[in-house]
C-alpha cells in the first residue's frame, strides 16, 4: 500500500520524476501542464519550470504554447475584419508583453515571463521558449499558417524534440495542429481574421490566414480527436507514461507522433 503523498512536491523531487519519465540532458521539450493535477508545489509553477531546466541542462530547451489573451473574436465581421469603431480599443499583439491565453492554464504565462525566455511573433500560434534553442525555435514564425512549415512546431521536430504532457488533457497536444497542416486531406477549414500588431510607430493591422484550430480540421471528426490519436499512438508501445508529482504524465517523441497523426488523419478524415 503506497504511503501518504508528500506535503509538497519540490523542484528536486519533480526533477527526479521528469528524469524517470525519460527527459534527458540536451533535450528540446514542448511541455503542456495542468498544474492543479501536479499537487502542492513549493514555489508553484516555477518549481516545475526549474526542474525541467535542471533536467535538460544548458544545452537543452523547454517550450510552451502561449497563444495570446486577445479575446476580440466576437467583434469580427463576416470578412474577419474589426469594425472601425473598435479598432482603437484592441491592444496590439506584442510578443514581449501580450499575455498568454488563460484557457491553456498558468504554465505558459510563467514560462513566457521567466527571465531569458523568447516568444514567437505569430499571435495565435505563438510559443515561448527558454534555453539553448529558444531564439532559433521562436524566430521568423510565419504569420500565415503558423502551425506549418517554418513554425516552432516544425522546428521542434527538426530538433528531434519531445512533447511532455504533465496532467494535461491529451486533446491539448498542440503539435498535432502541425499534423493537420501536413495531412493531405480535402475540406480543411480555413479562418481569416484581422490582427493588430505593435509596431515602432503605432499599430499595424494585418489579415492572417490559418487553418481553423478552434474546431476539428474537417467535418466528421470528434471534437477531442487529438486524444484518440495520442491514445492510439501510445497503444503501439511508443512513448512513456508515469507520474510527475501527482499528475499522470506522458512523454513522446515529436517526429514519430506527428507522422502517426498525419497517417491517422489521411485514413480517418472525411471531407
């Protein structure tokens, strides 16, 4: 019978849990976390960030999906433009200052505001990273189709990176939006919308085009089909499962699960 849970999980204890799951020195790791599931932490989310950085070391990097906390979608017209009377009221996207979206939990904002962090320039697809490859991962993020070629997700795969889900729902694995981009299927939903960007001399407005990530990429897929892909991948015997703190967690290699997801989509998506 297991003993009682510790009063607190610490940076040191989380480090051992992370190592036990398979993260190693020099790794590039994209992390998603439901912090409440981890348990009580000394120093809160910073304990998990510190533990991750301790494990990957100075040659490694951690990355998180930030999006941005804009919340002006309901103002957009049918063409995706913001009405003139609202344009002066919407704060522009500034990678250095705009908050991470709250829907994704607190960890992304903690990573974004950690000293030395870098944040990419595509608002809705933005990523924040800390470590040796942070600048490279976040640089030159395409403004259109920001989950595709040249994105931090594509670079994560190029770097031989991993995805760590610390208690996070499996359907929140952002990397699978890259698989949606790559999959050769018809009928992909496309979204066009206007975005204000912070510029040296004011605000620059630009239309952005992207596959619609707020819904399944094509009709006929379940809302949480990402979770099905992840479970199917784990059922092949790939990936590691364990606990970080009290959170059920998984670790997968980015390239294999993305390739698996592309094949899954091309087999199962019906336009």
